[in-house]
C-alpha cells in the first residue's frame, strides 16, 4: 500500500518566516513555489523527514501551520469563497491531501478542536503521530494521538506507562544539508567560539541559566565569542529599565520605595510599586536576573539567524556552545546537538546522565559541569586546537553515522508498519 504521509510543522517563530519572505520579496509566489523556497532554506528540519520517507516509498507532503501566506495563497488558488477562517482554510488544505498518516511537529501544532475535526473529516486517516520535546501540563491531550514520540529519556520514562503507544527517539541532523554545503576544513573556520540562538526566550524562566552563562563568558575579555541573539520589544524594554536603574544610587531606590509603602495610593499604583519593589530586590540579589539582550549590554552586533544562515555560521565555527533550557533537568536532548556536530564543529555541552547514549564524552564532545568549568574548557581548547579538531571530527563522524534524519526516518518507518 502506498501510504500518504503528511508532516504538519509549527515553528512558533513567525518573525523567522516573515523576515525571510520580506528579505526575499516572496509575496507574489504561488503556495507551491513559496513552500519550496522556505523548505530549501532549511528552517529547523526543513522537509528532511518527508524527503527521506519519500525515498522509502511514501507519498509525502509538508505544510507549515504558521506560514499564513502560503496557506492563504493555496486557498485562494483553489477556492473563490473568502468567507472562511484561517483554521477552516488550513483544514481544507489538509483534507485535499487526504493523508493516511499525520506527523505533528509538536503538541501545539493544531488546536484540539481542529484536531478532532480532522479525525472526523479524514476517513483514510490511520495514524496520528506527535513529537513531544517538553513536558505538558495536561496529560489527557496525549489521548488524541495514536503514537507519541518523546524526545528524551527522562520524559519517556515518566510517561511511557501513561500513554497507549509511545517511543523514545532523539532529534537528528538534516542529512540534506550535506547536499547544500561542503564541510569546511577546521583550520579555515573564522569563528573560534560561538553561541547561535536566543540568549533568552520570551519567558525568561526557561533560559535563566543560558543567559547567566553567556553573560559570564562575555565578561571574560580573554574569550572571543560571537553571539547571535534574536530580540523582541519586551527584552529591549527590560534593557532600558535596567540601564536607568543602574544610574540610581541604591540608597535613593530604597528611600523612594519605603515612602511609597507608607502612603495611601490607588490600587493601580499599588500594583506598580509592588512590582517596582520586587524588581529592585531581584535586580540586586538574583544572579539570574534578566537585564536585557546581551548583545546590547556587551555592545555586540545582533543578527536574526535561522535556516541555511545558521548552518553556514556553525560550519564556519571551531567551537560551538550548547546550553539547554531549564525544561530539561537531567538530560541533554535539543536538536542543536546534532546541528553542531553534523556541521563538524566541536560541541561544548552539559555533562548530563544521558550524554553517552549519544556521544563519547571523552572523544566526540566536550562536556562541562558548571560555568567555571565551561570557561576553563573554552580557554584550554581554544589554546589547543589540534585536540579540539580531533574531537570535532569524531563528533561529526558519529552524527553522520547514527544521528541523521535518514536514520530516524528508518526507525519511524518500522514503527508505522507495526501499527498499521
């Protein structure tokens, strides 16, 4: 049976898609041409999973749920009636492909309402698969899927007996990057040490350690780090507030807040001064306090980096830092591990319990225990690049052999055939 496999992506970064469309003036492209341009630029996995499955005999399609322009264009090309909501238009595009299998990029790809609607409309749908990289509060949502792919062991061990069908599969490296880029010789790479990505998320709680580590590293003038940081308005607001706060002597801050505590003011102002008091306390006492974008604080160039530009950056870097989100407590598991090693850069990553499931921490990656250990190792390996190059090459070989999307597609194919 020729199975139709639909990969539904949700990237949760409208700014990446909009920035790409704007810079390349793609507004007038058809939905098919726009999709091809975006997937060719390799946002996240790109369409590497479906390309690998297509090679195994599947009929495949990719739809990016939050690529509004493409989905709107597709609807306009096929229907004249404009009185539909965006979700209804998206539903029609999915129904048009009539998949046997849908692979959801994560648990938030579609609303529960739309997911239930899909199940009713698609009579040939046999399997709904979802990739889960972080814990979810509402475990009942798992019941809407036929197979859960957990992306790290700790979460899988916690949830495997609470879901009807689940497996543990790590993320992987897009093997089609090798068709687009040549691996750059280690000694010709221009960046010595790099961290690519955001120093903090929209919610600072998820990246406190990352922010603190990078700030410490950037304060060490002996370490040369290029930093790619994606910035939003709220982060800039915090930067200016913190900058003003530094100019106010502590005694005046304390005096002003004490006065406000002792006068009767409106509820609205009470709330404001309460927040001000908390801000003041955290500003002085919390080492993880967010002072704004690091590129602004340390006067560095900031750039929005994604897709092929990200791979190009890593391919031109000798040492790449990987600092996980707080959501992963005892495991390493992000996709950046495979992007770094797959591009032949030497990865520095946390020393966590499952690292040797993936890499030999003595030969294929460099692990660190804390910020002091990380700074010491950056200094050592920056000054001993022959050792660093060997580790980078070993990590590259391991990822190319075991951790590509081609490897994961073979595993997914086996699982699918058992369930259908």
